[in-house]
C-alpha cells in the first residue's frame, strides 16, 4: 500500500557507477534512464585530505566541491537502484572510493574516437576488483569500430563485456545496465561458491 | 496600530531560501569520517511523524519527502545541502523516532551485493 511503510524489513539501496572520460555521455545516460529528473549535488571536499575520508573544514586546507550527477530506478517494492555519474577529474578519485564501496559495479562509457580517456576508469575498476562493462557510446563516425576492437584496445580481461550503446535511448541504457548486473552475478557466483564451500 | 506577530510560513510550494549557513543548521556539528552512512542509504518516516509538530523547515521537508523511501543524496540535492549535513539532520530525526534508516547491508561493502539481491535486481530490470 503506498505510504504504508515500516512493517516490512525495508527497502534496500543499490548503486552503479557511470564512469568514463569527459564528454563521453555520463550525464546523458543517467538522465535517460532515471525515473526522477536526474539530480545534481556538489559535495565539499578538502583537497589536502585526499584519501583520508575527512570532510572537516580546517582553515589551512583548500576546500572545493565535487559535482555528482545521479539518477534513480525503483525496482519492485524493495530495491532502489541509484546511478552515479562519477566526477571526471583525476584529482577526485578518492571520492570514487567512497562511491564504489558496496556498488553492484560500473559502466565505463567510451567515446571510441578518444579511447585513451577510458583507461583511467578501466584501471580503477580492475584494481578494486569491481565488476564493470564497457559501453561504446554512439557518437557519429563510430560505427566502424567493433566491440572486439575496443576490447583489444583497452586490453580488457576476456570476461569483461563490451557493447554498443546509445546514451540518449532509455532502452539501450537499460540493456547495458542489465548486462552489468548479469556480469556482476556471474562474478559473485564464481567468487562466493569456493568461500562458502570451505565451511 | 498593528502589534500582530510575524506570520509563520507554512506549507510552501518551494523550498524556503536558506537564511542561515548550514553549519548553524547543524549546530556546528559534524561527524567523524570512516563509518558514516553511505550516501545511497534510504530513509522512511515512522508512525510517530503524525505527532510531530513545530519542526524547523529543513526537518519538515525531510519528513515530507521520506514518506516514500528516499536516499540521503536525494535529500541533500533537494535541500541544496551536502550529504554531510543531511547525515546530521537525519540523525536528529532518527533520534526523535521520526525516521527509520535503511542502510545497505554491511556485507555489501566488502563483496558487493549478494547473489540473491543481484538476482532480484536482474529480474526487476528485465521486467521493465
């Protein structure tokens, strides 16, 4: 019943990170697929506290803000999936560390004309062992590149999915997200079975 | 001659313009980093909100939006304040018994969501 909350165990929040180089279409993807008008927030951070997870305002440190675009997809009654468009600037990577904790995984959006700009995002997810997929955004003149080309150029692990996508089209974005969840599920089964079998 | 009290503004359509800095709102409080609620944590109102009166604007706004599950980061974007401030305001409402918090299960932080939750997510997304 709408509005009648509090008797069940409660809703569970989930999140996906949308990463990629500047102008690769992160905000467009979030906007296409979100059920709320995609939202924007500016979070204050202290530059000198990089990696320390400390937001206190200390006068001799430089305060700045990190911009985040985010959207939301309600899934059934109990799950709410958030999409976070990650800040593009490298110096804010400590922000990603907080964002990525507990995430389903990531989508690395690629503009194949500027593929080198995706290396950083790929490295980030690989080094933290977070499941991710690579989506080739449909910019003009990119049709001649295949997922195989991108897979090779980014030197991806064999199991990392690469697919074409149009960030402006909701169904295309949704397919990409579904592919990511499938991949995350495959990975979690592989990783978890041995652990629980040892008991 | 008018000695009328200043009218109290209620039930506004738009969020009120903030007249005080956010550190006044939170009484200068911040919370130490590390074990903070993740920004996607959801809050919902409890039964007790029926008896809540005379709340400050920010608290009342949070109560209104939390009639359905809403995340800290959404509350922050709506109020125009950072998540760190929302954590403090939400903490006050939780202490007052007016809000429940639904944080992600702690196990997610190490290994991501469980296969059971991922399966449920996948089925829900495919059904859209």
